[in-house]
C-alpha cells in the first residue's frame, strides 16, 4: 500500500523541548526507516510575535530554529508538519493572568466566540506559515471535556456542545485556509459529546451516530484523526474506522509508540497494539498515518528509547509481521539487538503469580515517588510479585556496551532499577515492621533508607545527563523538584524512624494509618496524584 503520509509525532510540550541537534538526529533515523513526515506537537513551545507569555520560560522554538529543522527535514525527505492546539490544552499559558482572563472559557479551553481568541489564533497560523514549508497542520481540538460550560455558558446560556464545537472548527478552518493550510484534527470530541464522555465505540455505543446535521457542518478541508494507543483487537479498530468514515472526510490514523509511562518505554505493548492497528489501517485504505511519541506528565523517558519499536511498526505498515526478519534486518541496518532494547521495558514489568500483567503499566515512576510513610500506592504494589529490580538492573546494564551512542539510556535505566530495588517496597517493609513493633528490624531498615538516598543520587545524576543531552534546560527544574522532594522525604523518614527506635518519639502517625487501595492501578501516573493524598 502506498501511504501519502507515514510519520511520527514527537511531543515537545510536556516540559521537554528537544535540542535542534537531537531533532536532526531523530530525523536521520526516521528517514532511514522509511518515514516521510514528522509532526512537532507544540502546545505553547514556539515563539509568537506579540504574545510574550506564549512559550514563556518554556524553551519554545524560535523562528530560526524551526526553519533550520524544516530545511534539514526536507533534505532528508521528511515533511515537517506543525501540530498545535486551537481549542484546549492551553494549561501552561493559563498561568498568565492575561491569558486566563481574556482567552479562556474554563480549565485550559479557549473561549469560543471571543474575538480576541481568533486574533490570537490568527497570530499562530501566521507564525506557522512563515516558518514551516508544509501546508498541512494538525489543529488539535481534542479533550476539551468542559467546552461551553464556563464563561461561554454565562454569556450564551446552554447550547448543544457539538454545535459550539463545529462553529469553532469552521472559524479555525477559515483562518488556516487564509494562510494556505489544510487541517487534520484529533476526532475524539465528536464522539465524546454523543456517548457521554467515552471516545472509543463499544458494544453499548455502536449504534450511536454523530448527527448528519453536525457532519454537514464539518469543513471539507478538515480531516479527522482517529487516535488509539490502547486497543489490541483488530475488530475494534475496524469499528472506529467505520464510524469515522461516516463523516465523508479524509481519515488519518494516529497510533502510539509508548514513552509516556514514566522513565521506561513500553515497546512490547506498542507492538501488541500496533500490529492489529496496522492490519486494520491497511484493510480500510487509510493513507495518512502517524505514530505518536508522547511525554505526558514531565517527559521522563527518552524518545530515542523507542526507535527500534518504531522500526518494527513501520515494517508492520508495509505488511511485514515476521518479527524474526524484522529483528535481523534491524540488526543489519542499525546494529541494534531488538531483544536487548526491549529490556528497557523491564522497570514497568508487573507480574502476578509469575504471569505478566500485560497492560500499559507505569509502576517505575509511581513507586519511585510514592511517599514511604504515606504509602498511597503500597497496597496496590503489594498485590503483585515483588519486582526483581536488582536483577533487571544488571540485565539492562549488561547491554550498555552494545548500545553505542545510546548507551546512556541503558545506563540511566539500570541505575533507576538499582534505586527501585531499595525504594519500590520500602514503605511496605517499613509499615510491616512498625505495625509488628519490631524495633530491631526497623533499626536495620534505617540503614537502607540511607542506601536508598545514595542510589537515588546516582540515578538522578544519570537522568540529568540524559535530559541535558537531549533537551533544552527548560523543564528539568520539574524533574529536579520531584527527585529532590523524594530525597528530602527519605531523609526525614530515616530521622523519624531512628527517633522512634531510640524511644525519642512514641509513634509515627502516618504508619498508624490503615492503608486502602488507590483504585487507579498502575496505568495512572500523574505525579501530583500518586505521591500522596495531600494537595501539592
């Protein structure tokens, strides 16, 4: 099958903005794999003349930087496509009082109908037109869950939110067309508004349809992008493509190469979901395909860690599903041993009674930061087999010598495992000894708190090196605050344990509490909602 667009989308908006030199390196690999497009997802990480708060202190790309990357990509046969937001996901600009008061409806959603909003969006498209050669653009429009329910509601009263959405879409489309762009957008809001919030069609909602009146109002120059990173059954992809085709507009597909579940990638799950996806894409004649590489909640994971998985998915797109051949060809072309790279998944490897829990787990980040005394996620972790992090760390470290220019990624995750060997169940062991009134055991454990801090320091140094190699400095401060926070907490817990075993204090209040399940499992990974229950 001949694809018009076969590309990758890199998230530049979750604190990390890749250096131009690193983007060029990524482009080299994408070109060698047979991709022909790269989308840069930039919510607010590019500079706009006359908008001083847009990308402020975020490392936003300058006009010269975008032009440099654009020209380099073109020289390699890669179309650099802007990927922006025109409705929601304005979380960081909302920290500016001007932006919040003048441009937002509620949450991070633009105020539909407000003239200042369209003046602002015009500036965005003018900037894109001046700096990108491509005249394709991803205009976002996703996850605006409360659209029309803030200031819009106060000004206009309640209106059908699908109507509000297409009115805004038409205005955005007009601005894009003014600058010569054709648009594609994430499609989820059309479906969420008719199913009560769910995007993916199920048995319960398969007979639900977007109304013909709404479909007729979707601009003809706007394609819908069906995004799905989770589904593992081909039939479900087929059903979603069927629903998208009802719009009689071009349909794009966006799959996922998982790098957004903490410090480690999920290469195996990426293949498990993208194999049936590509079978469905082929059979449904979808000609424009992107694979997203997100950095949710702080971009902990290197995007380079997923390159071998992208190579395999690219082969799937051409109908090659023979993993032995894919691995052999990859080894010959790049020198990568796919199975060794797949070991980078190990920090998120959960098992129950020896059976792999094959979901999109984020256990490595959750247990790295969960407070050892509050134990908010300890009950969840205790239900699974103890992860042999020491063994996993040694295995990943053994691949460092074969990883060439990417040896630092393996080294970093090996050091993460060395830290988690102490930290992952530290709270569980602490609470058990405390509640058994085993002061002798607690005294021994005090020493391990010190060892945990040492291991954390080693990992933190490696993670900082990884970040500074790949990204601009902006955004690292969040990593540093998180790592520094758990370090300070470990030292405080150590001191309080020592005071308790020396009879200087009568109890440790947090350890007196009975823990309950979080209810989230290990797919839920927002730092501020997993560290502890208090407001951060």
